[in-house]
C-alpha cells in the first residue's frame, strides 16, 4: 500500500468513518457454511454477516443502520505503520513466542455483498508489546478471496503503556478509498481506560486447541448493485420453441402462445404481448 495518509500517533481524536454496516440474511448459506465461533463476552458485537437487513442499500456510518445500532468507526493508524509489507497470510515463524491466534472474516460492501480481491494490510505488536520498526515482523498484507473471505495466522499481541490489546489493519476494495481501523479483544481490562478503544471494533473470540480464534467482518463504503430478485416461477423456459396455442405459466399467470418462436431472455410472456396473451 503506497497511498495512505499518515496519521498522528495514537490519540483519542478520530475521524468519523465511512464504512461499516450490516449484512443481510440471504447470503449466509453459501458464504458461511462453517460453524461460527462462540461469543466471548457480552460486549462483543454480532458479526455483520449475521445481521438481518433488506436488499436496499444501507446507510454508511457514522449514521446507525437501525435505531440503537453501534456505529462502525475508522481509527488512527498510529505511529508504527510501514508501507510495502510482505504478502502473506501468516505472521508466525517457527519458534515465535506467544499465544497463537487466527483472525478470519469477510469483506462486504454497502449492500452486504462480498468484495473479492480486497487488500488487507495488518500490523501489530509482538508478545512483549513491541513493534518491529526496522523489519517486517508481525506485518503482512493479503487479499480477500472470491467470496470476500480472509484469514490471518498471528499471535495475541502484547500490551504496551497507554493502550489496550489491539491489531491494526487497513482495508481497501479495488479502486476505492482505504479504511484504516483497529481490532480489539473482548474482556480486556484496559478496554475501559483506552481512549481510542471502541466496542464496535471488538472481535468475536474463542479459545481453541492450541490458541484462540477471532472473527470480524469489514463492511466498506463501496456501492454495489442489490441482489437480483428471484426469478418468478412457472413453466416458461428460455431456449424452448413454442407454437401457436401452447400454454405456459409465468409468475402464477397462464399465457397462450400467439406466434411460433424460440424463447430468449427478454421475451418473457409479460414483456412481449405480440407473442403471448394471458389466458
């Protein structure tokens, strides 16, 4: 990533973000086939992909999607960001100390459709709370897959003075602005005193064999076409040859063929009265 604006060191003042909203129920069966991690701590937000919403384009934050919804925020990048991180999905090397952590989720746009090939650039402190400013330990970028999914292998970052436990990330859909934000861990005592912390950026975290798993869905301020409506049912089929007198159903209505023709998209019975007549 080369075109980010540098932010001031971590501080309480943050710009309002233009990303983040809700997900709709319709997408889940195909995208979220795997069991979801259990919620750890009542403060952790429900994942975006589990939120119900209509097919209408959603309002980006800072305005809430629905009354009472927490806003999704952009946050400062802090003083430790470095461009040109290596492309990799694991920040862990053999012998790396620390509790192993997998962070995974999805990248969505305003109508909750997945965004493939979104850039995600992560950086964090090591187990002792130190950033590698001379090299690229615990720094790396990757791209979401065709379903908008990402997965990062890392460790639980250590603490350092003035901050709660967190992971930095920049997320960018192709040819769109960059979202800079931070991810947080539930049930951290310093969440109550860190002036940058925001509960809407809490990951959902659970303990697993060998470490922890965290999940978080990013929703970017990217306009998308709403999901296409389901086609109406019926016996009319594109590519079929019809003769005068043939009858079909389309959208619970029966039609009688007036002229011989081969059906094609755009020639659905309601659209071509020269070919079809409601019976």
